[in-house]
């Protein structure tokens, strides 16, 4: 679980850095675009890992599969 957290923390920090650099270099279009590309790619890299966190942290009884199996229809 620790490794998974670090694989989320590092790209999120890179995404935040990219957003800050995009604002800092707003006068230079090329650098601003590169910073925003860094931010977007870092954020998109975290999507698959982000959606695996609830299965690790939530108890098994609160999963959506158990909720939908109790629907009477």
C-alpha cells in the first residue's frame, strides 16, 4: 500500500508544480505550454491508481457489489 501511495503522491506533486510553473511563465507561451503539458500528463498518469484506492481503504461490506446484490428486483 505504501508504494501505491508514493506512485500517487509524486505525479500529483509534479502536476501541482506544472500548474504553478504555468502561472509563473505565463508571459512565455512555449514554457507555459510545456508546464501545462507536464501538469496534464502527470495528472492523467494517476487516474488508474486513484480508482484502486477505495478497494484498499473501504471495508468489503461497503462495496457497491454487495449493495447492488441486495436490490430485490
